[in-house]
């Protein structure tokens, strides 16, 4: 019985992905293309090329931070839909430290920039959580609104206040470049030792490792510490937790701040690791992808890594689909959304099934202990 | 001082009325959905579908039946509105299926729908028009004058040359208010949103009523999108909804879950929206004027303006069997 449930839980995300693939296949068929071609290209291009594997690592890096940030809030029964805005602000704070300070050694400058990004994300998360805990404003809509406000703030800061003076007169709207001391080093040299070279190897930077470490740390924090226990208690039954002396508001506030802080780091791989300046067209939408990733990972930090890699793969494969199969790459965006819908339905059904099984076991008459014991194993 | 007078100009008010409509229609949709007990964060996505299918319906109809459209030009935009409402209902049906039948968390489903809408609109736009982000221009409805008000000279900008969809939207608000307050359907819908178990005991089909509420919200949000594409911009382009679906949710809350309340709240948001569209000289950078409606939304939700009372079972999935 336990085995069956475990298999079921592992099979759930896979089944959801299969469902998404089937619906996406129907869409591909509807436009008169062969889904086998499309998914063949997706797999071949996305997985069997060294440059694709490196590209997946680069694309997954910001997604790990975004997914982890959303998962942390979900863990505390909070909806941080504002990761998008939080990482805009975080990216700007890091950029400001990057171009605003000169002459620091890398050992000071880079951590300072990363810290600034985290604080920027926290600052942007502070408004919705305070309004929720103090005034009862539901954080879903306030965080969404904060996203739009963040976009406006960033636009104003980059275009009107901190625009690189040497770029005025050109179409490039961006901050001045950062000195090398504020750049995240590439993992290219290390990957070169493994025989992986080329532009894609140089794009992969050490924030990937930082993201993995954060995921491990949060796994430990949430599953092995007293704080993690309190978070679970608050999410599972707020009234019972409060009665047991666990302050709901404090736990939720701390988790939301951690979520905002991690969210602030999501833009760094691009800004500090790749571009070296903050452009008005810096990559957007990571916050919303983070929601998908957290849902797919069932809010498990280690699952976030896997889900981020899957989304990195889909993103990379989409290029191949567009180029070689001549199907618009948006079909992959549709596939991502379908997987999410399928996964939440599947998780819900499995949870319900398990609850039903447990109940049935509990109701089994005491006169048949042998059968019950057997079912229990 | 100059900008203070321009803040109250009739032209600005006329513009405010125009930009209120998409927010109002979506907020009205949200009222139906949440009165039945289903939160619809997917409103933004449904609205995106509405903008796209509004433009497509209009464009395709004008292409297919040029003779008919030459005789009655309003047929093309009408086809667009119809297409948008159907697309909105189809999208809302996914939300209903996932949240009512499968009882998945309503916020998750809505968020996923919004993601789906963005990808789907880009994909379909490539199929229909060859590019990802924009449709060709489409024709709007013939503007109408309001019979009695048009005679008053001062009211010229407000009473003449307005979209017939504005009149329809206002009518829908009155009908909606009366429906929820007085009709059997409205009372049942509210019963299902307040106390589904009691409604079920009385023989009301809880799932059916909730489906109805969500589908109506889809039709209205689709119509809101069609208004944006057909009447306001005369084309579809990516990102044109600008979070109005979310603002509509704030308007509905501020309107205390009633259609007439939603009208007042939407007008407030519309006014701030119009400020960002008109070139009113204000001592604030334009980027911040653009997000005024969003800032107001936050203040409204935080209850700095007024406290509101949601339906008791809003957002709670209902299950017939005992668990």
C-alpha cells in the first residue's frame, strides 16, 4: 500500500507532463504539422547537443531563484505573485551598487551587490505583507499591482535618472556598465576542464551553484529545524498553531520576507552574470515562470531545481522547434501552461485518492486484523 | 493651477467614461463569479482572449462578407464582440472545470489561465496574422448620440459620438443589479456563494449555479477585451489589457460585490486611467501616472477607502460528499 502511494506520487508529475504533451500535440495537429516531428526536434535539439545542455543550465539559473521564492511563500500559505516586481527592484538595486561604487575588491563589491538585490526584493515584498497582516488586504492582488508599479519605477530609474550618459542619442536605454568587481564570474573555465567550451559555457555562472546551495539550505531549514516545523504548523492549521503558541503573523512575515529576498536575486544571473548593465529590455516574466515551477515542484526546494531544469529545457527546445520544425515557439509556452493546469488537477485527485484510501483503511472492521495489517504494508 | 482645471475638463471626463468600460465589464463579470463563490483571477487572461478574438472576429467577418458589411458596417464589430464573448466563455469553462469539478485551488487555476492566455494569444496571432504581437486594424461600431443629452451644449463631449457598447455596458450593470437582487437566478447564485451546503439542502444545484456564474464572468470579461480592441485601439496588440483584469477585481471588491458598486469603483479607476492617457500636464513623471490605477487598487484593497464584505463561501471549493 505504501509503495503504491509512493509510485503514485512520483507518477503524478510525469502523467501531467504527458497530458500537456497530448493537448499540445492536438494543437500541433490542428495546424497541420506532425507532433512526432515537433517533439522529436524538441528532444534532439534540447538534449542531445552540448551547447543546448549549457544553455539549459544558464536558463535554469534565474528560474531556480524565482521558483524557490514562490515556493517559500506557498509553504507559508501565502501567495507571492509579486516575484516579478521584486526581482525588477532587486536587479536595479544590484545594478546601482554595481555602477555606483568603484574601486572595491570583488570580494566586497560582488557580495554587496547580491545583498542589495535581496534587500530590494524584500523592500518590495514588505508592502503587500504588511498590508495583509495589518489591514487584511489579500496579497494576490496587491502583489500583482506591485508588479506594475515596479515596472514603472524601473522604467523611470533607467530611462530618466540613471541612463548611461554615453548612450544618449542611441536607441540603447540602460545603466552604465559595472566594473569587473561587481560581475559574477563565469563557470566557463571550470566547464572547459570538462571539455565543454564555447559561448554557452561562458554564459553559465556561479549563481547556478549559489542557487543550488540556497535550495539545499532551505530544504534543511524547512524540514529539519524548529522554524520549519512552525511554518508547517501555520500552513496546515493556523488556529491550532496559534493555540499552540506559534505566532502566525510572525512566521508568515518572515517567510514572505525570505521569499522576497530570494526573489530579488532572480534577475542577477542576467544582470551581474551576463550583461554587466541593466537594460530597459532585461529579461522579464521570470516571476510568473517561478509560479509554474513552484507548483510543478509542489513547493519542494529540491523539486524546484528539477522543475527549473525542465523549464530551461523547454525554453531551449522551443528555439529548435521554431527553427527546425517551423512551428511557432509559443506552442511551448502553451505546453508549459497546460502542464501546470494538468499538474494541479492531478495532485488534487491523487491527494483525494490517498485520503479516501486512508479512510477506507481506518474504517476496516477490527475483526479482520490480518487483512488490515497486510494492507498497511 | 493650470493642471487643476484640466483635471476636471469635460474632455477628460468623456475619456474617463470610455476607459471605464473595459474595467466595468470585467468587474461585473467578477461579481457574478464571486457571488457564486468562485474567485476568478483568470479574468486578465480571459480579457486577453477577448481582445484577440474581438479583433479576429471583426477582421475575419469583414473579410468574408464584404457586401454585407458594406450594407451594415456594424455587423463586423458585432461579430467581433460575439467571438470575444464565446472565447471568454470557453476560457472560463476551463476555470470552472478545474475549480468546481476538480476543486483545485481557484487562485492557482486563475494564474495558470493567465499564463495560458499569453502564450495562446501569441501563438494564434502568428497563425492568423503572421506576426506574434499585433493584428491588422479593425473597424469599430458607428458612434451614437444620446437623444436628450445631446441638445445640452455643455455636455457635447459626453453625450455625442459615443460607442453603443458604453450604453450596453451600463444597461448590463442595471440588469445585473436587478438580477442579483430580485430574480430567482440571482438569489440562488448568492445563496450558493454564501452558504453552499444550505443551498444544496434546499435542492439548488450548487455546481450548476457556480458554472453559470463563472461562464457569465467569462462572457463579460471577453466583451471587456473586445471593447478594448474594437472600440478603443481598433486593433489587437500584445499586452493591451495592462492588468485591467486585476484592476477589475479590485473594483469589484471596492464595489462591495454589487454591480452598481462596481460601476462607481470602475469609474474611479477609469478616471485615473484617463489621466494617464490624456496629456494632462502634471508635476509627476509619466511612468507614475500610468500606474495610478494600480496604486489606487492597493489602497482600496488595504481598506484605506472602505471596508468590504465578501460572500461567505467565496473561494471555498464545494464538495457534495462528506469528507
